[in-house]
C-alpha cells in the first residue's frame, strides 16, 4: 500500500501538482515516519506549498538526518530567522560539491538580508568563477555591490561581462542602478531602455503573444521596477512632471490574479513621490504614502539604504507637519537600528536646527565625525552650518578633512576657493586649485571633470588678477581638453600679453580675425556718424517702411495666463458674481434708503405719543366733555378684590 501511495505521489511530483500530493504524502508520513524516502518527500512537498512552519517542525523532528539540513536552514531563512539559519548551515559540512554550492548560495542570500553586502558579493563572485555560464550569479554579485554602495566594483564586473549585458535584462537593470549612484544619468537611462526592451521580448515569448501586442504588456509587473528607476532618472534630471507621471502609472496598477507588483517596488515609488513634492505640499497624502513605504513587513525585503532613506524622509515629513513628539519617537527607533549611519546623524541635526538649537546641531555633527572623520555626507553640512554662521576659517578646516577624491570635486573646490577669497587669502585658493588640477590630470578618463576644474581656475585667476596662473590654466585647457576653444585662446592671448608678449603674438596668429579687405576706408570716413535714439526707434522704422511701400507687420498681442483667485476652480466656478458689484451701493437695485433725521414724523417715542403738528390738526380738546356711563363697560379694576397687607 505504501508503494502505491508513493507511486501516486511521484506522478503528482512529475506534474508539479504539489497541492494534490500533500494529503497523500502526509498519510504516508503518518504511517511510516521513520522511512527516509517518505520523510524527504514530505518535507519536499511542504517546501513547495510554502508551509514554512510545518517544514521547520518536520526538520527539527529529524535533526539527526544530514539530508534535511538545507531545508531546515531554508525554512528559517523564509521565516526571517537569519542567524539561526546560518548556525544550521555551519553545524555540519558536506563533501558533495553540488550540496556545497547550494548551501553557499543560500548563505550568500542570508548575508544579503543581514546587510552584509561585502560578504554576499564575495560569495557570489566565488561561485561565478566556478560556474561562469550562470548569469544569475553575476546578476546577484552586481546587486550586492550596488546595495553596499560599491558602484565602481559593480561597474567593473559589468565591464568584464559585456556579452551577458546584451542578453540579461536583470544585469542591465543592476548596471543602471550603479550608474545612477555614480551620477552618470544619460548612460543609466540608456541601460534602462535596453533592460525594458529585453524584458518585453522575454515576456512576449513567455506569454506566447505576437510582437505587435508588446505594447499590451506595458503594465506587466516585471516592468514596474524598470519604470520606477526610469522615473528616478527623470527626477534627478529635473523632469519632475514626467517622473510623477511614471510613478503614478506604477502606483495605479491594479493587481490581477497572480500578477501583483512587488511590494518593494511600490514602497520605493511611494517614497520617491513624497521626495518629489515641494516642502509643505500635500502633507497628509505624503504622510499616508510614507507610512505605506515604512511598514514593518518590508523590513527584511528592502535594502539597508532604502530602509534608512524612507525612515529619514518620514521624520522630515513629521517635522514639516509640526509633529515634533512623533518625529522624536521615530528618530529614537532609527538610532537603535542604524546608529552608525550618517543619514541618522543628519536627521538628528536637522531636528535640532528646526528647534533653533544651532549649538546642539553642531555638537551632533561633530560627535559623529569623531568616529567617522572622513564621511563627506556629514562634513559638507557641518561646513555649510559654519558658513551660515560666518565662521569661514572653521568651514575651511572642516572641508580639509574630506578625502582627496571628494575634496577635488568641482563644486567642493569652488566652495573652498570662495571661502578663501572671503578671508582675503588668494594664495591658499590658488594652492587648492593646483591640487585639484594635479589630481584630475592623472585620471585620463575624467577629462570632463578636469575641464570643469580648469574653468573654475580660469575664472578665479581673472578675479584675483593672477596673469601667470590664467595663462597656465588656459594653455592646459587647450592642450588637454579642447584645442579649438575660441574663448580659451582669447584668454590665453590676453594673459600672455602681460607676462610673455612674444608667445602672445604666436598664439594671436591662431585667432581667426574676420577680413575687412572688401571695405573702402575713404568711403567709411565720408559716411555720417550714426545716431542712436530716435533713428532706431520703432516709429521711425515704421515710417521708413511705409514710404517704401512695405507693409508693417502688426504687433502680436502677448497672451497672458489668466490668474485666478486663490482657491478658485475654473472648472467648477459656482454661482456667477453679482453684476452690480462695481456700482455704488446707493445705485444698486436692492439698496434700501436709511431714515434721515429730518423725517421727524417717522421718529418713534413713548407709547401713545404723537407729534405736535398732528395733535393740532385733530381739532378742539375733549378733556372737559363728560363721558356717558352707558357707553363704556365696567372697569376691570372694579371686580378685583383688595389685597391684604
């Protein structure tokens, strides 16, 4: 009977019908719990139906079996118990090469979840050398380098595997992420376009669709991550409207049966939409979106950098919404999880600065730099704080702590030179420029950066009137960057005209001066001196054109954009305004004339009072006329009883 049951289980396995195989293999496991084949079949079925708690129970029950160590560690990995999974993998070593490779892949993935990206990348690189045909190993290695903020290492791996780049959309996507980190946005945009093309081709083959129907797959969940990264590139390029349109497109996608956009992609899109908005705009919606992106369930799915960025953005939004107490609680959580991250120190300093505690802000940044002295993310804000406080010497001292590669960046060089000029110390400014020129001259691949530094140096040399430095810089630009640059050549001639007239003459011969041979000098002298003013006025030109019989072009009226009042919606304007709103009140149809003082007959007094004029018109007095007793009825007072005292 067991053989019949296991045969039926095998048929279901071959057809990948694991749900149907589960009751059969469970029955066999209850009957023969000590049979190795039954145990392995039972655990294998539970793994394929994703019942991780049951897998863990079964593996613990059969801990003595070496064959279930991988499933035991994998179930712990899926339950986010990463350290326990590493202990299981390290408890017993296997001699089977395939089993060793399988365990190494799982260990690399666990290291990725633990944010140990360097260890993860090393493992994948080692596996990729052993099996160079497996493109997935290369994709994962590049992804680990990108997540660990090692974009140069990632691009080095990609450059060594150009053939794989032409066939794998995942590798193109990871390469684009590395290029974004390096600021090479145009190249990143090209890689993302290539990744989208390759992914669409694979989807067309997988869905058995015609190439003409490729546009119908635009909303496929596999393309969502590529669309979000394309929007990120557009956002960094300043094309905010196009970026927002792409983000909204991904966030509006309705999940179909079995086709849902990955939650990490949605979280990144929500965070980027919030970052796209200007400060103080749509705070309620931004807080709602950032709460979606910072759910605890995403903790083990997002990378370390993504988690920190989303948490920092949430705190900054809370500060904008004036929810200081909630922001402090979120900051405390962030400090407990990522105490050594520079963004955490920056958010803490921003909170102190928001409370107008400049001294506390400075102390936070300085305390972080004591343990991380060369972190550019914290050095630059501290230097900016000193510059705002007009502490130029302190700002320069802080910027001097930057590593050479960061200190010689064009924007940083310009900031340092500006601070030295404010201190009236041109010698140190020139020394800083020479250091940057020397550094970038050694890197032959960074000619664009060298050109930017040389332009800054030329501008500064002209400002401080250092002709020798200006000549040196312009000559270097012509020799190393662009020998046909007319502006640089003119600058070189002008600088050398003071320091070395002979060389200035040599370079001046290279200037292409326009020819004036066709002009007659005597004719030019006979011409009247042109007048400015009325001669060149528009009215004079129109009069001359009318005399010649030419029709003047009518002036184009400038179309001005209608400026509506604040809060007015032109699509729903509501009731029309009062047409008499511009008339004085006394001329409006609904105006009621107020009573004037001279209308005495309209005045009111005590009850029964009348004006004297009306009284005189009534006739003679009737005070002495006797009133008939029969004419009037009995008085109301006559029937009342006297009240006792």
